[in-house]
C-alpha cells in the first residue's frame, strides 16, 4: 500500500533487512527503537508523518520528527507504545525520493539514508522542500539549513552547489565501522545532487549516455 502511494518507497522496502525479517518486523518497531540509522524515519519525516502513541485509553499524536530527542531518547512516556503512523498523501506537483546506501545491498543497515521532497513553482523556484537523513546525526534529522538555502531559489545546478556547504551546519557525522565522517558528509551532498538531476531529467539522460 505504501509503495503504491509512494513509488520511491518500493526500492527501499526491498533493501530493509531480508525477507524473513521483513515478515517478522513492523514499521512501528523500526521507529520506536529510535535508532539513528533506522530505514523508515528519514522518508517518513520528509513526508510529514504523524506518530500516534498510546498508553491504555490515552492517546496522543506528535510529528514523527519530534519523537527523536537525542541518542537513545525518544518522546515516549513509560508504558506508551507506537500504535500507528499516519502518512499524508503527496500533494500534486511535489516530487519525493529516498536513497539508502549500505555496504551490502541486502541484509544490511544504512550507512546513510537520505529522503528528499520538493515542490517547484511555475516560475522554477523552490516553493517547498523537506530533506531528512539517517546515519548523519545522533537521531534521524531534517536538514533545515540546507532547506533554507534552497527555499525560494531557482531549482538549478548553481543553487544546489551553493547549498552544499549548509550540510555542515545541519550534520556533524561520526566515523565508525560503516564509514568515515567525511564520507558521510560528501555522500549526503552527492545525494542532493542526484535528486536534482533526477527531478530535472538529467539523471535519466546521463544513464542513457553511460549505457
């Protein structure tokens, strides 16, 4: 159902663990544990997901991006559990994509996972943009400085290149067994470049030329 509504999620689902684990695991569990490299939070944050928490008969709703407070700390009171997640439909004219990078294509967790959502006005300027990453901070986190650098600007290569420096304001990734901090930062920048190329058709043209 989710992949049918958001086709970009289809490839991501096939990259989440393996088939047996996907059959046992849940989206709520993937979110609830608060991992900074969980596969579902970055795209769901970019899409503006709402999280529904419950304890007994008491229910409350929060934005998914507000659920992650710090490493190992989530906005979930004792006894509360994730009951459901709501994803609003993508408004007409918006483009959405998510990219997962890992050492292995299957049966591996993310090194970096980036999600992008943009609306381009008739005049060719960025009317709305949401960008979120996993693997870049202690929690899944939006790239608000990058978003600000893009908002209201023409959706052209020069705007993308000028916004890349803002990634260092949003993220100070760590080095670990999966990747160095430098690799993660460069990869995040390159994923924005990739998203731009794909939204403008340049990505398809380049792939045809390489083929």
